[in-house]
């Protein structure tokens, strides 16, 4: 970051250099790291600024382009970043915004300004972490431009033309600095689409157009109904019990909006946003909404005589089954728990949100008695199911305590008792289970075969799932207990490895197992104990040499390397059962040669959506999902 020779050092230049240098030295403090996630944050940070313009009512179109060289353009039709000379520094406001930390919202004053930026550092941090960056501003009939390299201005703010009448806006193009974001990093279309969709939902009326020029995929989001559309979208494969309940209100500069709808599903899908940011750890807005829902439903059920004197109140859990809800708040001074954990802390938000939700939901119930009855019925059923589940679970736990000496009969245990080294292979099907038992290293590898069909726990409630024989065997084998009683200390195997066929059924079973672990043994995933085995797709024999291909690309590469088409014997494995014990060991179980995918919950919300879609009642979306994803084993990053 060396200034050009003709530039003189004055106090403010030195200040700027210090700021930008700080960002480059400790990117973690500003964008959360230097990995793929942080890379996406760069885009979000820039788009957040355009969203701010939309929230201020000054912009209704945002365009995001990923260019083939992975530079990114974000363009909006907002007011345009001011370019006039800033009195304190003597430089253009644009330059100050682009080069000074925290300068994002300090210009133009007046009006109600919501700052979306997750880390609040603004676009200058993105500039500092970019190999180069160019900003073009259309304002007052003219077009201005400035270029920066690693955050430092390399041109003055230049007037480069005239803007068509009345057109204003800001266009930022930046290329991340590969000396900071190291490795072969690529923006992920699906991750970005998800985020832009959310942004469009919570910023009603704004059009977000996203184009990936690397692949020519593009998508446009515009939701006239805002978060009401969001709820309908989330429930697209569920059966709703009533129309969406929705309300919005502004009080003391705090804007609150919520939308909710119950469906016949058993899961909860609730999302909370603060200044358009998905606050995945929730916070006061979420607590306010949840407590208001429970209180309002209890009040109504008592008054309507649907809860009798002898009945206990609904618990929070009882009112969450089948609930899809969004709460979105816009706050001029949001407080977050920390830089990376996304949780809203402002205490006043809880009271305000609770008021808005109680009032609107209370009125809805009064005015729609049949919808009200359906909702209360749902709560009553889930309260009963919960009692039944608790009993079933206690039974499983008590029994598994009793049976702790008698591990499930089908388990082929290992001899080592040291969880640091032991592994449990959960294998689909008896025949693959047999091969795995013979092929394994019995010193540290245990095998539990599961019968595929029995695991079909779709739409099953907790009590049903827990009374399933296969699941019981799994729980006993792991030794940890489940749900609230889960205790990782008792885990009998350091690695729990799901090994299923690379076909549609295998993918289905894997998802069902992941569902089970996700819902009842979450710490197992969080603490990195859960893995997916990667069996090969092909066996390629040539002369007396055998090689295995784990992906289609592998296969092509190997075939090309051999080149000698006539003498190649290519076998496609349709299932694990086609491999003999020795082959299964070499390709999939031998720690020296195998590949394991660690299951992580990077985006728990997305995982939940996928799970509940797969568990949902309507068949078409589920089939579609399984068909499209069945072959993407390697990309399964839930
Ligand atoms: C400062 C003041 C004003 C707008 C902006 C910044 C602004 C920043 C960005 C970043 C991306 N797009 C943007 N659009 C606007 C208010 C200017 C006024 O009052 O005219």
C-alpha cells in the first residue's frame, strides 16, 4: 500500500493508511477470516450498502454480477455516494467513504439510517482487501469514477461523463486480493442466491438481479409481499392451516414486522432478521415473538374453553410444532452479541416485538375462529405427542441403561475401548454389513448394519422414531443418550461414519440418518464426530493394475491417463454389496487410503429446510430434491 510519489503524506493520509493496513493485517477482525465464508462477506458488505439505500426509500434495484475473473460488480439506483469535498479532510466524500473505516453512514445526515453491514465496517474494509476496486457514481447529472488498489486511491475522483436525466446510483467493482484470500477460492452461486433471496424478502419492493457470468446462471428476486411471501415460500411444500398472519409497526425509530403461518408439518421454521441480516443465533426479537405467540395462544385457548381448567398451559415447544414464522426488525443502532455470532441484543426490541405480535395474533384469532381452532388443535396434539415421546424416550434411556452390557446383537464391536481411536461404521444393508465386518480392522473399527427400509421415518414423530428398532440399536451402540439427555462424554466411538450406497436409496437413508443426528444428537455434529464414507463409483482394471474412481471427473482422468481403451475393464459399483471385503477395506475403510467427509452444520437453517422438506408430506418437491442431489455426494455440506 504505497502512495504514489506525487501524493504527499498529511495527517489524514496517514490515518487512512493506518486504517487500511489494520484491515489487511487482521482481516478476521473485519470480515471474519480469509476463507470462502469471508470472501462471501465481501459481497454482502457491499450489497448491504445498497440495501440501506433501499431501506431509506432511495433505491429499488440492485444488480450483482460475478465476472469470469471473479471480480464482482454491485450496482444500485440509489442516490449515489456523495462526491463533494469533505470539509475536514479536503478530499471527496467518495474517497473518504471508500478509504476510512466506519465512514459509511456519516454523510448526507438527516433521515433514518439503518446500517445493515454485519461488521459495521462498511465498504472500506472490502476496498482494503481488494487487489483493485473501482467505484462509479451517477449523481447530479454527472458520472464520477475513482480507482483503488489494495484500498489506496490510485486516481483522483474524476468526472468521466454525463448521466442521463434523473439517473443516480452507485456501481462498485472489486476483485478480492488473492494474497489475502489464499487457496483456490470460488464464490458459490447457491450460497449467494440464498442470501440475496432473503435480502429481497425482507426488503419488500426491491428487485435484486444476480448474474454469474462464470456459468451464465442468473436469478431475479422481487417480492411484493415481503416477509409474507417469505412464509409462503417456506411453506411451499407443506399444507397450511390458515392464511398468513402479518403485521408491521414502527415505534421510536424501531420498525418491526412479522409474519406467521401454521402448517401440518412437525418442525419449526422460524427466522429472525435484524436490519436484513439473518440473525441465526436469534436474540431479543425472536424471544419477543416466541413468548408472545405462546402467551397469546394460551390466553385464547383458555378463553375459548379449548384448554380446560385441569389442562396445563401450552409450553413454548407445544406452540412451535408446524410453525413457520419470520420476524424482521430495523433498528437505527443494533447491538450484536459479538462480531461473528449473529444475535441481536437490544433489550427494548423484545418488549416491542411481543406487543406487535400479541396484538396482531390476538385479533386474528378473534376474527378467524376456525383458523384459531385449527391452530389450538395442533398445539394440543403436539402437547400430547410430547408427553408420549417423553415416556418413550425415558423408556429407551432406561432400557439402554439396562442393556448397556448387552449391546445390540447386530453390532460387530471393536476390541479397543478408547474413543480417541475407535470408529463406528453405520452400514446400509445386511450384505454390505457382512463385507464391512470382514474387511474392517476389528481392533478399532465397529460395524452396525442397518436394514434400509425400516429407517423410513418420514413424517414420524419423535416417539415413533425412538421406538424404531434400528434407531434404538444405534442409540445403544453410541452410548450417549439423546435429546436433552445427550452426553458426549459417553460416546463410545470417536468417529461415527455413515456408509451408504451411491444411489437414490443410499442418499435417502443418509439424509434420514442425518435428520436423526441433527435433531437428537446435534453436539455429535457440532463437535466433529460425524462423517460420511466415500465409496468409489468405479473400478478400473488395466493389465494387472486396479484403480478406483470416486467421481466422474476421477474416472475421466484415469481413463485418459491409461489411454489404452481396448484393454480397460470398467465396472460401475451400484452398491457397496458389489465389493468384496478386501476391496471395501482398501477403497473406503482403510484410514491410509480412504476419504471421509466430515459433516458440519455450516448453515443450520438451510439444513433444517432440507430436512423438513425431505420429511414433508408432499411428495413432488422431495422426489425432485433426491433426484438432483443423489449424485452429488461430495458436495453434501450440510
Ligand atoms: C452516504 C450518503 C448518502 C448515500 C450513500 C452514502 C450511499 C452509499 C452507497 C453504497 C452503495 N450504494 C450507495 N448509495 C448511497 C446519502 C446521499 C444523499 O443524501 O443524497
